[in-house]
């Protein structure tokens, strides 16, 4: 099961209380203060991990709570700090505060650690308050409260390029032909219900990551179909590869639908690099190819490809690699 969005509550531990105590030594009738400090409460920490691919573990763990620090003790003994709780999350996880909308963390690197909820500081015992004017204080501090936050986690796939197309246009077939990925392939809409990543090997042992994303439909920007579950993943892709099948009833209209949904969801997506691939081109003769070319925007590069005959696939790999490695002006 692919889970890419969950809401949870994180509760850091409170700091332990400081202790009020005095020395009780046989030959020291007026022993000084000896109350120790309390320990620190445990924090909630998220760590990026390549071993995690979904947020499924957190779907069934709605509250993550750390222990409080131990109270201070007599004889100047400090309470123990509580252990931090470290939760591994997939790379590409964005953590937001549900109440403020603030982005707390964007975890994109392996072993990147972010404190999501900070544990409370331990309180001081009375030994810490001793002065020349007050050598035997009877005061102490309660430990600080740990942070409590209601947060959302969204997984946005980290891929160099993303395949964009209507349902059942052959995206899974193309990513299978371009990479070593073996996604589920069938002849019905929404075969791809979860994103698939494939590593595409270009020339000279070069490679890049291509994401096969669930099909985009009209109204997706409003949540129709797989809606936002699809659209959030393309926000990180540097290049968007629009896949339009040769047997489409209207190639231009299909492209317009895709671009419009991106714009409605987030206009900044239109600033990305676009490439158009006309799939199933083995069905076309030169006259039909020329007719389709006239429908394509002049400012977006396009190619004719076929996973059946492998035509155009090497050229597509090279084009994507070139765009990915050309600095944006």
C-alpha cells in the first residue's frame, strides 16, 4: 500500500523537576543544599531514510509520544535525560504544522535529521540556587513542558523527470521500456495507482530518475480522480514529459487538458521544462506524423516514440539528459 499523506500528533517529553534536598551527614549539622536537576524530556526527531518509500508506518500510529525526563534526586544527583524518539521517513517528506501551515521540515537527504518537537529542559534543583546570601534555598524549578504539535506529512517523490498523461496512455509501458522498472501494466484506466520510479541509463553510464505517475484527468486540480495525490509528486520534477498516444482523438486538446490542470493546481509548474512524446508512433506513417507535428507547440520539444519497436527511445533518453544538465537561464 502506498501512503503519501498522513496527519499525526507529536508530543515531546517534559523536563524532570528539580529536587529540594539537604545533606544529612553525621558530623555536618548544617549541611548545604543537595537537590539535583531534572533530566531533559525526549524530543521527536525525523530522519531521512532510503529504506522507506511510503508513510504507511505512521498511518496507524497517530500519536508519537516521548518520555519525560527523570526528576532530580538528593545528593546532587541529576535525573536521567529521556531518550529521543527517531522516526525514519522517506526522502521527499514535507512536514507542516497543521495549525499554522508552516513548513517545519523538507527532508530530502539520507540521514538528514530534523527535530520536529523539542523535549522540555529539566528544572534546576535547590543546589543550583545556593548563594552567599541564601546558602540553604528551598526553591526549585519544574521542568519545561515538551512541545506538542499536530502535523501533516506529505511525500513528494524525488525524481528528475515525471511522466504526465491521461489515464491508460501507456506511461507504465514507456517507463518499463526506458528503465529497469517493472510497473504493473494493464489495459484499463488508473492501472498506476501509486507512483513508480525508474532509473534510466543514458550514454556513458549516465543515469537519471524518471517517475511514472498516476494518470491525470480533467478536474484533477480540484481533487477529481487521483487529483492532488498525483499533482503533489510533480512539484519536485525538473522536467515534465507529456505522453500523448498517437491514436488520441485530439492531440492538441489532450495536451491543453494536461497543461491546464497543472496551471490550476500551481501556476509555478508552468516554469518547468516540458517535453512531449507521441507514443505508439509505429501506428503512424509520415503523413500522419506531419499532421500531428503541426498541432504541437513550437516552443516545446517533441519526439515520436514506440515501445513496441523501440524507435525514438534512445533519442528521448538523450534529450531528457541534455535538458536536465543544461543550466536554466
